[in-house]
C-alpha cells in the first residue's frame, strides 16, 4: 500500500494539469481500451547483452511480467521489471503512476497491432531494446482481434506504471487516428535519482500495398476523398494506407539509461513492413557487437529514432512514387483524349475528375504530415542538444555529434520528400487544368454541334414559313374567289326573289282552270296578277332581311360567349 501511495504521489507530481485534462483523457481512453486493447498478452521477451547470445522469454500474463527481472550487467539479474506493461488503470481510476528505478540499462518497448506480440530487449553496453506487437500475420485469415494491440489491460497498465508515461502521451495515444503534436518534460523518478528527459511524438506513416485479389475497389467511396483513409491507385495497382507510430523516449544522461516505448498501429497484413524496424535495430546491435564499438555511438538511444524515421521516410518515398506513376497514367490518358477528334464521354471525365481531386486532397495531407515529420527531427536535435549542453565528457560530445549527423541526414531526406510531394501537388493541379481544358473543348464542340443543328432547324423553319406563306396567299386568293362567288350567288338570289313570285303567279293564272274563266281572260284583269305578285315579292325581301339579321345576331352572340370564356 505504501508503495502504491508513493507511486501515486510521484505520478501526480509529474502531471501538468494546465496541459492535460483528466476527464477528456478518461473518456478518450475508455474507447481506446475497447477498440485497441486485447484480452490476452503474448510477448516474446529478448534480452540482448554485450557478451553472449540474446536470451528469450515468452510473457503471457501480468504475472510473467511482474516476475521478470532485467540484467544490470551481462551476468547478473537484478531489479524486478514488475509493472513493465501497465497503462489502462491510469484512465480507469486516474491513479497516479510512478516508475520504479530500473537498472542502468536502456529500454525500448514497441507496441504493435496485428503482429504475433513480441517484446525484444537487447542490452549492448548500457542499451536495451524491447518490442511489443499486435497480431501481425501473413495469413489472409485474420484472427478475431486483428485490430487490437496484443497486450492485456493489466499488462498495459503495468507499462505506464513502470515508466510513468505522461498523461498527454496517453491522451494522444487514445486519439492516434487524429493529428497529434509533440511533447517534452523533465522530472525525477525517485528522490535520489538524477533528472530524466522525456519526449514523445507520433510518426505519420503512409504504406503502399497491393490490392487484395478478388476484392473490388470502390473509387467513389468516402475513403477516397478522406485523406485519413486509404487511396486507391488503379493504374499503379497500389493502395496507400495511413497509420502512425507513437514513440515515447526517456533519457537519463547521468546513468546513460534510455527507455523508448513505441506503439505501432499498422495493420496486421503489413507484417513485412511492420517488422522492418525491429529487424534493423537487431542489425544495429549485431553490428556493434561485431565491430566492438564503444558505447558512445548508441549511449543516447538516438539510433532508435533514426531507424524508425528512416524506415518511415522510405515508405513515404515509395508511396509518393506510386502516386507519381498514377498521375502519369492519368496525364497520358488525358493527352490521348485531347488528340481524339470526338467528344470524350462525360462518365470518363467525371471519373478522372473524382480521382484527381482525391489525390489532391491526399497530397495536401501528405505535405502536412511530412512537415510534422520534419518538425519531429528538428525537435529531436534540440532535445539531445539541450540534454548534453552542459556535458564536458568527450564520449557524450562524440555521441551527440554522431546523432546530429544522422538526424541531419534524415532531415535532408525529409526535405527531398517534401519537395517531391510539392511537385506532385503542382502536377496534380496541372493535370486538373488539363482536364478542365478537355471539358472546355468538349463544351465548345457541343456548342458548335448545337449551333449547326440549330442552323438546320432554322433553315427548315424558314422553308416551312415560305410554304405557309404560299398557303396563306392561296387561301387569301381562295377567299377572294369565294367572296366573288358569294356576291354572285347573292345577286342571283336577289334576282330570283324579284322574278320568282311574278313567274309563280303568272304560271298559276295561266293554268287551264283559270284560263277558261271568261272573267280572267279579259286584258284589263292584269291587275289581278299585279295584286298577287307585288305583296309576295315584298314579303320575300322582308323575310330575307329578317332572317339575315337573325343569323348575324346569332354569330355575334357565339363570338361574344367564346371570347368571354377565354
């Protein structure tokens, strides 16, 4: 209990509440526990020594970890490493963590997901390295917890307890999928211990992989436009994935003890890529033993950062080169479309536009991440320079100068990658301009085709107008002729009305039963014919006039009703 209270007090003293919000850390880490922490621990512990072969142990529980001890010299086991892997309890109970004094060695812990979990600790002079993976497998049949760190909650808690991991690093760890900054602090682990220097950062990683066979790639998916998701490059036959590696470093200049904790969130199918830094670090250790170098080369642990950053830079360069190949393919396709005489289908242009805008969005993010990587290297140079600013030993100065040369070399590579990414961004914009030019050409050609079609339509309309005008002239001529015929018919009708009654009565009076009448035979009886003819003729004219007025009134009423309805 006293030990627990001592650890709590030490951890609280190391906290920075003005920078770390406990409630936010607790909420974020609760989700991190569910999504990233496994129910089991399966760690391969390898202890490198300056003399002899590395010693390996398999750690499968917290008990194995708490019983583990570390060599303070190549031949003696001292000091328990209980609590080497605990982190979770920090968030559950917000309990303060304190690191117990570790033997004068340099430790590095790498936590990865999707790898068969392995913890490698190598001791070469004062240096020790360690790796913890997730479930990395080459078999496409992934395990159930393929997306989780293969380390249990209790083991994870022990890690934080042992190393007094800063709350800010834990908070950034729980939000590894978001952009995170860098942090630095100085503290004393024990009252009688020397001051240690801590720094932490997240290395942004872009890894290219071949698409899985039989898996259809949706180029229109949401992940294409989101630079935090993968980018599909169909012509290059590559998928570019995003990941990150969280690195925490503690350096004790007095004892030359260095502790590095690394959380690698790369996918389980990337086993070859994910295991590369581990292999390279082992090669560095082997090279040191074979050349019998002094401890000054690695006493500050800077080589671990150089291994990770140089590997990440090579992955970055490969990914950027694949993007370049894809852009060349798009440019060649557009050039061939520009040479074509016809109109490029809209679906082709839309697909190209979507793909180029996706690449542009990713390149914007790539530049930000490369600048972040550049800042990491610059801060590491300052970190080690400030740590050994007051040192008077030649060994420390020599080690610092070698570290600076290494950091400057990777810094130049970062600058080259930044220039490459900037060039690709400009190239993408040029291809987009070329695409817009092709779209404009399509539009112009369509306008020309539409103009020609409209010209043909206007010609046809003019021909129709001429035909209509001729038909109107013919109709007018027909109407004139019909009017003449109407006048003639009216004249005939009027003449008929004038003589028809007279002829009718003359015919009637000339009938035999009237002509045999002696009275009617007299010539002076002519007035009888006039008496019948004149009233009848007047009646016919009067009837015609009344009928005509009635017909005209009916037509006028119908026209008025029609106009009122409309």
